[in-house]
C-alpha cells in the first residue's frame, strides 16, 4: 500500500467479488445465468478478505485507520455502514459471500450475559456473534448491481462483437486449441462465443475435481483463461465511457458517488460503503477509470474475493478530500496495492495518484444511470424489470407535472410489477414520475446526496469465475 503519512482516511467505498462457488452457466449473449452455491473455500476467502479490511481500516494502530470510525475492539456501529449485495442470477452466492465478509470485518465479540428477573443468566449465542445487516439487491426491483441483465441494447452490443472481424479472426486462430479441448469439456459447446462457460467449467473442475486436475494439461487452463479474459473484457467495456458495454458500472456509479459524497460530509456519519458483486462491473470500472489503458492492470476477470477499495482521504495541506484506489486480486495478492487512475479530466501525476473527490465525481456523474426509467430507455426495454408500468407512468406525467417517486416509494417495485396489466392500471396513480431506485429491504439510511442512487432490494445472485491470475 502507498505511504499514508500525507493524509488520513476518513472513509472507504469497498467493492468486492464473491468467493469460490460451484459450477455455473450463463448465456453468451444475454448473460442470463443459472443458480449455483458458494463453497466452504469461497466462504473462507471472503472471511479472510473481511478480516484484512478490518486490520487495515478498523485497527486504531493502523496508519489507514478510518478517522472517527468505531474501532474493531468495539461493537458494530450500524449508523456508519452501508452493506449491499447483488441478489441476481446465481442463487445466493454473492449474498452469502457478503455475509462471510462482514463476519470477518466484524467478528464475534466477547459473549455478553443478561441476568433475568427470575435469577437465570442468559448468554448471547455463538460467542457474541454480531448481526450485520446486508441489503439484498433484487434483479426485478433494482437495476444498480446488474444493469446488463435483460437489457436488449446490451445484447445487441454482444451480437455485434460476435460478428466483428476481430472476433472472427480470433476464432479462426484459436480453433485448433478449441478442438483440443473437446475431450475435457463433458459435451459442452466448444466455441469462442461460449468461452466464458468453457473457462468457468475448467476452472471449477481444476479446483474441486482431482481427476480433472491431474489429467488436464495445465497450459490448457492458462490459454482458456487468456481467451475468457479477452472475451469478457470486450463484452463489458466500450470505446467511450457512456457506451452500452460499460453499463455494468454505469448503474453502480450513483451509489458509489453518493457514498463518496456522504463520507466527505462529516454530518452524515458514513464511514464504510460496501457492495458485493460479480466480476462484470469490475471490467467496466477498470475500462472507464483508465487502469487498463495506463498499464496498471491487465485486461482480465478479477479472481474470487478480489476487491477495490476507494479510500477517501483528507490531507492537512488541502481543504478538499481525495480518492485513492486500492486493489487486491483475491489470493494472488497478499494485500492491497495502490492503482493509479488516468480517466478524462485527471492526469494521475500527483503523489499516490490521489484524485480530488470533485474531479472523480465530475468525470463520472455524466455517464451514470440514475433511475430505472432511464435504464429502460437506454436498454430499449419495455416490459421487464418494471419498465411497462414506468413507461406508462412517465407518459402520463409528461402532462401531469407530478413529482418524482421517492426512494421509499421506489422500494415497493418488483413482484407486483410482474403483473403488468395491474401495474399499468395503477401506474397513473403511483408511477407519475421518474422512478429512482431506492431503499432495499434491509436499507437502513437515507441518501445525503442530491442524486437518488440506483439502490437495492432482496435475494438472488450473480457470478462468474475468472482471473487476472486465477479465479
């Protein structure tokens, strides 16, 4: 990690990938995915990541201790923390990963006891286990952590990639290798278009299947990873920051930028904002922040339990806080390392690559997707994820001049919106403005920012396997 003597950490925004999981399939065009389950290895990876974050940011003797945060020697302080987890396409893998991480971050404290009126003594269970609320972000109620899902414009972007000259050339060059893989893939389609699923199968088997591990040439997994990295980076990136290929991070940016503003506002009390996600938004994030183009990180899928930490720092020599990017690629890295950013408007030349908060926000606020209705229009989605009711409501509000729906009202979207006829009927009364995605079922605090972040709701998850090194 970088020298910390020049500034103090006043808060962190943590973005972490889930841990190791069982087998998984996702459609190469729509990225609709199957369910899977976290493994004990995945739980340990996340717990260890949480423990490391605790040692860096909640340990009072650490040079990166968050100023004003409740120390690790004390009980969890709910007023200082927001924790969110993608509850999309992979069952409960990402949510379960978040639970494991927060247990490493806030482990059991000394068992407390209570003397009852009848003279009996009751001890708290599980050695003082702390119950950390994690907000689940539901696919049908919030677009923030899976902006790419059920997005026809994104699907078109993928089809265009598969028909591009670059893809067809790579496919021709790699066909001999793909032919060699056929005996090892248990009947799966062996095409470059299906490269993510090929790699994921091989990666999962190499971790959990000794027969596969001992009988598959190790260079096959290396080459499969290389092709999967190339494949996924081309899917989840774009030539311009506002391109549809970056949608995975564009829907996340409102909550990220909002958290950064809250942390800089001392009256909000926020110290830690944590989002548990799949590998996909990382690729878009690395693309728009320039960390791949400047050579700080290679094109590639982050490992299991990889994490980005945006430290919000206050220097005694400057009135404006700055942002420092830290990255740990799962178990490939022993700890976090500073990553310089070179996005538009920032040259990345100052010590530690500390970016003024206003520079970061001004660079990325224009490409954010702040509400579900905007997402519906960008994705050309007219039926799924509540878009039918929202579009009907927005056309009514064009003449009615009603206010936007509040985050609380937005939280009621979801299951009811799947009944499109009923939703459309009441849309005139309920959805008379632009829906801002809002409070999830476990949401505990309101937003201090002027923007309404694309926030969350409850369970179902999304995932992957992959790596800048190994997944």
